C-alpha cells in the first residue's frame, strides 16, 4: 500500500507542468537551418531563444533543437532532437503558432558566416539539392578539444614573390602583378610539362597574400596537395598556409579548419572538401586539373569543385585560376564565353619543355614480331632499355590487377560469372578465377559456346605487366603504384615503375622514358568524355618525363591517326579542347547546354516525369536501360549523418545519390550476355537537356517534383543529378 501511494505521489509530481522558460529580452527568435536532408523540408525554422542562451545563440553557431512534435495550447511538445545552425536572430516570427525553444547551444564557435551560408544555398539550388546536404559537406564534425585551444595571431603579409618560371608564359608576369595589386583576373592556365607547376601555384598564392587577401587552391588528391604544400613552405615558410586533407585525421583537420575560420591563416591548399573553406578576405580561388573525376563530389547534391569555385569568385569578388597540363572542354567554354582569359606558353617554350613523343599504331603492331609474342612492341622495349641506362622508366597501364578480364582461349568468348554474369579475372599467375562484381570464386569454368576450359587474357593489368617486365629486365627493380599502394616519388636510379593512371609517382630528376600502354582501352569507353579523359591521363604521365633535349622519350601504344593521340604528339591540349567544344556545340551537348539525369525503376522515373513541370524547350532523351545498382557491402539503412531516427534514415537513403563506387560500376558494367536482370533490378535513365541560362529552372523543377514525391510518403527511389559526368 505504501509503495502504491509513493508511486502515485511520484506520478503526480512528474505530471506537474514545467514552468515555461523566460525568453531573451532582445531578438527572442532564432531562425535555424535544421539538419534534415529532405527536399520537402528544405527551409528555415523559427525557434524561441531562452534568456540563458541570449548571448550564445548567435548566427553561425551550432545548436540542438526539437523538430516535429505538435502544438499544445501555448507550447509545442514532442519531436526528436536534431542538430541545426542559427542563421539569424529576429524580433518576431512570422509563424502564428507556438515556437519550440532551442534546447542547447552545442558550441559558441561561429562556424557558418553569412557569405558561406549564401554560397551553400546557391550550391543547393544549382544542383537540385538541399541546404542541409551542402552544409554537411561544408562543415567538418566538431571536436571540443580543438575548439578549446586559443587562436594564434596571424602573421604579417609576405612580400611580393619573384615571377620565376612564370616568365615562360604569355601574360604570366601580368597575372602575378594583378593578384598582388588586388585585381580579379579570371584565367585558364595551361601549364608546361615538367616539375615546376607546384612552385608556380605557390607563387600565385603568395602574390595574393602579399596584397592582404586570402587564397584557396583545390587539387584532386593528397599526393598533389603535398607537392604544393612543400612548395609553399619553401616560398613562405611555416605558419602562413594550411593543408586540408582527410589524411590529417578528423580532429587535426577540424583544428586546421578553425584556424582558417578564425582568420589565423588566409592560405589554404586541399582536396575536394576544401572548396568550402571559409577563407577570410578571399582574393584567389584556384583549381588544378579540373577534368579529374575526383573533383566531383559523390555525396548529394554532388557539386563539382570548378562550379563551386566559379560561384565563390563571383560572390566574393575573387580572382579565378584553373590550371593543368591539359585543358578541359569546360575550361575551354569559359574562355569561349569571354568569362576567362587563356594563359599559356609560346610554342618554342612548349617544344623546349616537352619530351619526344613516338607512337605505335595497329599497322606497326601487325608487322612487329615482338608485339605478337610479348606484351610490348619493339619500339617500347628499345625505349625502355635506353631509358634505364640513365634513370627510371614509367609504364602506364590503364587497368589494375593481374588479368582483370579473361576470355576463352579457343573462341575468345568473354568469361562470365555464373551467378551474376560479371567479368571473370585472374588474381595471379596461378590464382583462381574471381568475379569483379560479386567476388565469387569460379571453379571448373567452361566456355558456354565451345566448351573450352582454357583462358586467355583479354585485358592485362598492372601486376601482370610488372611480372612480364621483371622477366625481361631481370637485373632492374620493378616498382608498382596503384590503388593498393600509391607511391609519392621514386629515386633517380634505373628502375621500372608500373602505375595505373593517376597513381604515377614523381621521379626526382624526371623519368628517362615513359611507355603508355593499351591506349585503345581508354579510348574505347562508351562515354562522351573518353577522348578528353584519355588525353588528360597521357599528358599527366608524359609531363613527368625529361625534356627531349635531355633524352626524354614517350612511346604511345595507340592508333596515331586518332585525334587525342595527335594532340599528344603535338602537345596541343588547347586545340583538342577547342575542337571538342565546337563539336559539342553543334550537337547541343555539355558544357554548351545543361543536363540532368533521372535514374530509377521505370515506374518511379515515369512518376517523377509526370509530376515535374519542365521548362519550355526541354529535350527529353530516353529512357534507356541503366545497369542495376550493385549490392553495397554495408546496409543502406546506415545513416549518412549521425543523430537520425530510423524513419529519417530510411527517407534519406531513398533520396541519396549513388556513391562514386556505385557510379563506377554502373559505367563499367556491360550487358549480361543476354541474361535479363530480374524485374525488380531494372533501372532506366532519362536525360533532360536545356539551353544555356535555363539550368536553374530545370534544377528547381526537379527539386519541386522530388519534394512532392517525398511528401506523398515512402516510394521507390529516383536519383536526380545535375550536370552528370557520364552521359554515354
């Protein structure tokens, strides 16, 4: 009895209504960007500011609020706790109902200045995404220990640097002078081959810093960031710049990000995520090798670094510089439109810096006995032998692994997995057959057409090439660089360096020779950008070779009459980009037009297209069959961001874009030899094309349709992507 009475008293005490908190005397309403990555919830929400948080709940700080719930009298009850960021303080709200209060200020550190909020909103609108998704890309996770450290005092501005190797370029000295004087030049820079480009990037940043402004440079990978980081340290010393890469670790990266946000450092060099670095007094945004797919963010809303930096240059009145050994078609469009000006070197300087390019075509291979019996044609063997007399030799192989694709030795039929019809490959000289899609080991394979059980290599990988070269040059060390282990550099001693595209290490004094194998493999991709991408890969490798005057030679195994091969021989990336741009302009392809891809099941795609109000003149291309989504190793129900309920995680997963690995498998997966995919796995893709200047209308229409579908309730997912890299 006593226990029951005590329980009743406890329940009555618990049921007493809590006293409403006293609100802030001034600006008692906070407008909050809530961390909800759903299209139909993409707006700001008003919350009451308690008096105890009047001084800490300032614009730009992280807070914890309740989202959802219901109105009960003059109060709001229920709802789940979510993170948010205060974007403004108001005297009153335009919402007529009761406001939920801010539960907690997570940190008094302002992490979202107004200019970055404006940029995030613009990026979300351009890519038909949500502000919450863009903020999750722009803001690193919080670490309390890093925030507690005091901010250091900024160093004084450095002196104006000497032009050094910039004198080789037409307009190079004028560019540095304009950056130092506070100008805002917009340039597309085609760098000369050789090891000087990191120092040239560092001098452009130093010139900007000398004028009291900040500088931001984005590169495709950490290996290149390290080279520019070293060049900046040699030029400016320690403490004037910061490198933002994932290799630093979450806490150290946040510590460096805070140094930028607080204004301690005004020069940033980093990888893709650094495009949102909150550099104070931004005077220069620069991008190296904008054609690299690493500059395209795989997470929703999948922005491209080049477009984000263009937006920053316009909004913050900063100079813009995109550079590389090659010129992308998108960069050529910036020059064609008059928005940017070219900065390149005279032909005499190009000839002095470039290696000798030699080609081996199909006609040469047919007459070459060595090419029919071995991996390399005679010209390549001779170039490698001569190069090893004076230094290392680079061998670029487009495929990693040993034998990634095998075929029947008798009838040449591709070897396919019996479970998923994926390509079978060998893991080693005596390794088992392994499916590249599902990872299943195939035992006792037999050709379905001729019954043969012996295999041949239809595509040879980097490890198989390294093995063959090791047998051909038994006294020469063979090093490999690829996905499993990427070498940053190699010493200037005779060695064979076998690397996949993008993983080529830097030689101390340059490579004596380079062999670019299997050019047909890069050119045969069924993609609009195949030629552009192949030339970019070849020029990146050839730029690591010594000049022709020092004996540097590049052997290209590819048909010499093809346009990308001719552009390599002449070292004319600008001419190739201009020609490609003219052809795409005639056909109405990007970057002259804007495109969006809509991918999903046939019913889901048809449902979205029935809802969307497309701009006048939109071309609907398709639908065409898209390969099914590969099975991910982790369940889709895992949250993209912490602190999500199960329902929210499921909704987000339905709206999430495929990862980079998903897209790579989509692009490489061939038809399954006549085996139809199960109906539930069939996907279709539709391309939507609009004329220049109407991309914003298309993005808004697609986002509105997605919001309408999500507000209607759970349904089949549809992936919408603006400016897709792969359009076939």
